[in-house]
C-alpha cells in the first residue's frame, strides 16, 4: 500500500530531499514549508501520517499539533525535530503526537514509524465506520420492531 | 573600562548561550539536509544496482551540487560563530561598524524569522572604522532587537542602519533599528526601554553613547 504523507518543515531543501527519498519508497508525499500553509489545506484528513517539525517560524510545531488534533483527533502526527528538549517532547506526546524522532532520522526507522502510524489510522477509521454501521443498524432494527408491532 | 566591567555578567553569558544555541540549530539544519541528500544518492545507487532504474547523471549531479551548496552554507555559519566568539577577545577594539552590523544581522536572522521578521542592513559608512566594545555592542543590539520583536510586536522588514551624525562640533555615528509594521503603538518612550541592562551595556561603550526609542525606531548614538 502507498502511504499518503504530509511533510511540514520550514527548511525547504530538507523537505524536498526527504520527500524525494520517501517517494523512492513508493510513498505519496505532499510538502508544506510552514504550519500555516499546511493548515490551509482542505485535504488534511486524507493523510495517513503527518510529519511535523517542532521548531518553525510563524507557528511552532506544538501549536500546529494542537490545531491538527482539534481538526481531526484521528490524524497521526510524527514530530521530527532538530533539537528537541525532553520537556517539549513530552508535551508533544501528551498533546497526541504518536512519535518523536530526532533529525537526522534513519530513513528505515522513519519508514517503519510511518507504516505504524498509517496502520493505527486505518484501525481508527475502521472502528469509526463500524460504530456508524452499528448505529445505523440499531436504528434500522428499532424501525423494524416498531413496524412489526403495528 | 573598570576591571569589573571586563568580567562577564550572567546576562552576558545568557546572551552568548542564546546566540550559540541558535547557531547550533542552524548547523544542525544544514547537516540534516546534507544527510538526506547523501541518503538520496544512496537510494539512486541502490535502485541502479537492483536494476530498478538507471542512474540518472543529472539527478546525481544535482544531489552533489546540493551537498556542496550546503557545505558552503555551513561554512558561512561557522565563520559567523567564529567571529562572534572572537568578539570577546578584547573588551575594546577598532572595527568596521558596517561589518559588525552585517555579523549581527547574520546572527540574529533566525531570531527575527521566528517572529516573522526579516533583517536588512543599510551601511552608509562604508568601511569606516571606530573604536568600540564589540561584544557589548552586539549584546546591546540583540537586546534592542528582542525589544522590537517582542515588546513592540514588530514584523515584516526591520532595517538595521548605520550612518553618520553631525553634531555642533563633531561628527559621530549612529545605529538604528527601524521597523515598518508593529502590533503596538509606541508613543514616545513606552515600557522599560532602555532598562537597567541596556544602560549597563551602554556604559561599557567608549565615549558618551545614548540609546533612545522613537515611534518606529531605536536609535543608538555612538560617542
């Protein structure tokens, strides 16, 4: 399966190079050079994983993480950072990031974490779908019992 | 300068730490890009080895050029770090003010960018040399910029200008930080600027120096 990834980092050359490497691994990658640019996207819900830099101008990674999770709590955010303090890392995880990797991240390790995040999102989406089906079914059953009593 | 003034205070050490931390972040960014580019070259070679695709010479050359470009970028950052470290060599030295302002702009670019601002240097003095206290002057400029960015909420372009001033009997120099957009209205002197720390740094500079805040600028008159 080809994972769909959104990569957010203000270092333009780094982002494009990492994206090129991920594409050679059959991932579909979209890049954004700021959190503001990423949050402007209408298709954010469709990404299997979002890779987010912690330190960026305009809007930092933690603020962006908060806004992403507010938009859709199921979105899987992996923090990728140059120099993370333990405090910031813990905060990011408490705020719902699924992983924290330090740059330069080993490509195969990043690949593995992306696949894990993607699988987690798939499970969450499936659970949500099953819940919806159950809800529809229960409404349908209530409707059936009402009509049979008539 | 008295002996006490030569001893770095806690604020000086904090300033030194802040600048070196910022530079280390920049170096790390460059190294990370070099690492990914080397990885990309390795990916190309791996694909060619497995005969998945032919090694495209132009893509390999682009990657090599990116590595060379980033090595030059890192070299520039390290040069700035080296010059900043040497600003502590002597408490007073004869330097080019325009050159020092360029160094300051390079050191502070990241601080400004984090607040959505860009720095632009205007040097009207050319290569004029003056006697000053380089480290204290850099520290004073840094504190002034922090005030402009944080307390004044300045964003967009901030001009760093060094120019000549003509007094009644003498010609002097001034440095200015001029901002275009601000979230706060400055009417004359607001907040505590220059504060105690800035006044202490001013006292370390040779001659009678003044620092004042105007509506859209901070002016440092050098003695």
